[in-house]
């Protein structure tokens, strides 16, 4: 039974190649993983459910086959499979040896589902049983201190979010990313830009109509709450859903445990615990305030962002169009993909800048998101905030990301570049 399940997940043993349906479109993180193949370290890939982690593992496996590794020497184990998950780890290892004692590359998908996996994987690594070990998981615990201690110095982590804008375009059939071509097709890109920040980037829903998209995303949301929070932590499905909906509805806003507790009619300790579960499942992410005093970063309210705009739209309570918030969320996710160290800035009188990007010990740039600069009241406040932040942080320039406006102005000794969001996301 176990052997049959294992063989089911490794069709390339019979077909001698991975089918194009499993590979999908090339993900940006796949190239990053491939660049580290010379290092013996365990490669762990983490991200929210259905963000494409399994496809990325297939892409790496396909690369190995294309560079001379025999398909029979690559094994893929999916711990979402009930039979594989029910087996003892020693039993799985024994079955691998029986099937092929020369397997040299092992892929362990959704490994966090199996208790004790960390020490098992460490033993596999320390005994050099495989040339390379690849892990994937839908839990932030793969980055936790406990895991770090067990696998200290032995692993490299790659974080996966749903599609970037470039990947979204490719999924929609766009393959020419030359700057001149992109600029020439500006109007089409404006259409796709609006669609992207509304639909999000989960691979399963790209290009689907609103009814089916919402149906799929709602089912995914409920699955995450049930499997990654309620079942794993013994948490209340209803409480987790209530607090999650509250956090997603207020994405891009500040929060405190007190405010969440009051709004959800729960105790402060409950709110703190359940927000931790939501972050653990990678549904939401924090953005700390910028301060030169480290203790202020811990004490001050954090801002909250959704892992995907489409998921947020499918399950949150929306009463008015909030395109500006969705654009800000998209910028946050893109900054995370670029591995930037990011904060938000807050000054006196309600002044605020969306993103402070830090490089080493210095502030590198300030980014403000202003979707519609024709709204004079809102735009004036955001411009004023940016200039004040530049003055306080010692910068001579800042950037305002817009739907499509592009210009440069001088304001109070600060050079402000207005730049289209689509150009910024595509790296033009």
C-alpha cells in the first residue's frame, strides 16, 4: 500500500520525464533554488497553501533530469497523502531503500504535517544519505527558532507567495517582457494591473470569472482555517474565522491585540494567540514601524497585510471600492519577494509613509502608494507625509507609486518621483 502511494507520486519513474502539466509556468524563486544546488544544504520552500510550492519542486526536479540526473534517482513524497502521512518515518525510509537504494534526490512536500520530521531530516542530512534534500511546507514554523536549532547551519529557506505581476501576466499568456514592448502595450498592462490587484495571484484562479474565483478562494480559505489552524492547534474554527476576516478586511491598517479583541468580542490573550495562528499559517503578515530604537518596533502597533489580494477580496467584508489599499498590499508583497527589509513610518499629526526600505544600517528609499493622484486632499496628505519623512530620515528623494501617472517634482527641497505601479512591479 505504501509502495503504491509512493509510486503514484513519482510518475517519471515510468514516463522518464515530468509532464508539462506538472511544471506549469516558470516561477522566479525556482531560479534562486537552482543557483544554490552546488551547496549541500537542505532547501526548504515555505508559503501559504496553493501558492505553487509543489509546482516549484517539480520545476527543480525537471531541471535535475534535464541536466543528466536519472528520473529513477529522484523521489517525491507528498505528506498530504493519507497513506504516506500515516506511515512511520523509518518505514518510509525503508520503503525508499527497497524501491531504489540509489535514489539521490528527495523532495518532501508539506513535511510539517509529520511529527518529528526535523530530526529525521537532520539525520538524513548528517549521514549524507542523499545528494540534495528539498522540503516544502505551509507553515511559518519551518522558520521558527526550534527548527533553526535542529537544522542550524544546514538549510536555506525560500519563501513563496502567490504569483508576482510578471508571473500573473505569463499565466495570462504574456511572454514578451522587453521594456519597449511593455511600454508600447501600456493600455493592455493597465487592464491587467487592475485585474491583478483585484484577482490576486493564486495560480488556480488566474483568469477565471468572478463566481468561480470566489468559490475556489473561499474553499481554500476554509481549508486553511480548518487544517492549518483549527486541526493543528486545536483552535476554534469559528473564532479563527472571525478574527481572520477582521484582519483581512483591515489589511494595510494598523492593529493592536486590544483593538482586535474588542472588535471580535474575545479576550486580549485569545486575540494574540489566534493572530499568531494566522501568521503561522501565512495568511497574514506584519509590517513593523520604523524606529532607530529597537524597543519601539516591538511596542508600537504593527500594520497587517494579506498574503493575497484576491483571497482578501473573496472573504472580507467590502462595502466600497478600495483599490488604493489593494495596490498598497501588492507593493508590500512585491517588496517581500525582493527580500527587502521593510517598515512603515509614522510622524506627528497623523503623517504616515507606507514603506521605508532599509539596506544595512541605512534607509535606502521611501515608497508611498497613491493610486489616484487626482484626489487632491488625499494626494496632498501623502505628499506632505513623504516630504516630512525624507527630512526626518535624511533623504533627498522619495517615490510615489500611482496607477499610471509619471512625473518628477521638487517639494520642500525633496525630489519626488511619481511612477506607475505596473512599471515598478515589472522592473522597468
